[in-house]
C-alpha cells in the first residue's frame, strides 16, 4: 500500500514528551497519528472536546473591541496614516491581543 507523508512542526519538548508516552504505550508516533486520523474519519469529529474561551461575555469582548478601535483611531488621527508601517500595525495588533488574553 502506498503511503503519504505528513510533516508538522511542534515544540521540541512536546515532541519529546509525546515520543516517550507513545513508547510507554508500545506505539510509534506514526501509529499514534494513524489511530488519531482513523478515529477522526470514522467518527467524523475530533475525538476530544475543543472549547473556546468562555471566560468573557460577548458584551465584555464587544466593549474591549470598541475600546481597541477607539485607541487605534486616536493613534491614526495623531499620526499621518501614511507613516504607519506594517511593523507598527502588527505591534498594535499584538498589544490588543496580549491585553485580551489577560
């Protein structure tokens, strides 16, 4: 049977821990991923629960978004929009995301 190759990137510590756990189970990493993929295809779902962060209400998220938009408008009005580099825009987006995660 022909085989396909999948390449993924993971943190080295995660790979090390996963390799060790698979070894404890008597499985290769390849066998573990094949089992996972077969379960997904068979059950037509991810075989574990994935949840969004529900710690904030929709209203809180909306208020934070409005605040972030107002702050960005203020920055734009204080600066020539032509002067905003992609680097500055990405920095602002990162700051808002970091604030949101707190």
